[in-house]
C-alpha cells in the first residue's frame, strides 16, 4: 500500500471519511503520524529481508575511515566482505580498533576488520577499517536499513502493509478512546499476534534465523 492508501485504510476502520491527500485534515495528518510510528516499530522488530541493501565502499590508500552513505544510523549488519581480496570482514570492538590505530604505528595492508565510530555531516554512520588499506579495495556491507519516514502520498511502504495498518489502527483507538467499536487493547493484541506470525513465517526462509541449541 501507499502512504495515502494506508491512511485511508485506517480511516475506514475508524468509520471516518477518506481523504485525497494525507495532509487534507488535521485528523488524517495525525493518522499519518501513527502510520509512520507503526512502520518504525515493525522495522525494528525483525531483520526483514525487504529492507536489505548493500553499501559499497571503495578504499583509498592510507585512509581508514569511511562514511556508510545512505545507511543512516538504525541498520543491522548481515554480512561484510572485502570482495577484492575474497575475504570476510570481522566486526571488532571500538576499544580494539582504537588501540590498533593509536598504539604505535598502525599496520597497513588488506582490510579484514571493521568497527563503527560516529556519524558524518549527513547523519550516516562512519566505519573504520583495519589494517589501514594500502590500496584500492571494494568493501561491501550487506545491511537491513529502515525505510525513510513516509511523506509522499504515493510512496509505498516496504514492510508488510497489513501490519502497518493494524498497528496504526490500534494507536488511533488509544488516542480517541473507546467509542463502541473494537477496544484498543484488543486491536493491539491482534496486531501483536499478526506480527508474531509474520516473523515466524519470515524466519523459516533464511537459515541465518535458525539457531541450533548448544
């Protein structure tokens, strides 16, 4: 569903008139806020495959810090590889990286480790590589990156739209109070059940989500 379709879906559930644009009324604008709140909650609840994207960094010699352009700050790392050297990158702690870069003369070579440290002026996370690259390497980060807040009527939501609609509906019921229809607690419980089912189904398709007991 698009942003507008989601807002109208919720309005219909609330027995309200639909709108031609999300910002048409103060109430439809409020529902739009609930839709975005619902979207964020669902995105944060699981590593959804639909949010997968790859950030590619091309290194330069003697430069260890790079911006994760487009990744923002709320992402999950699925994998990190140095595709030039055909090796996987290990995520080490900030403390380890800080000491490797500042105790003595840091080594240069094929980058095989990384850590995140701060953000750039655009709000994207910065990553540090070690050893400090001694040349040009292609480093690829496979991430799950949340979709930006919906703002345009025609923007389609990436995560499951029926979950977004149900969660936004429950939030709207809480805001307006009980009015003889579905209770907010019942609507939210229904959403939680639907979310749990969706996560369970998604989890069956990717072996990364199947953890064997130790």
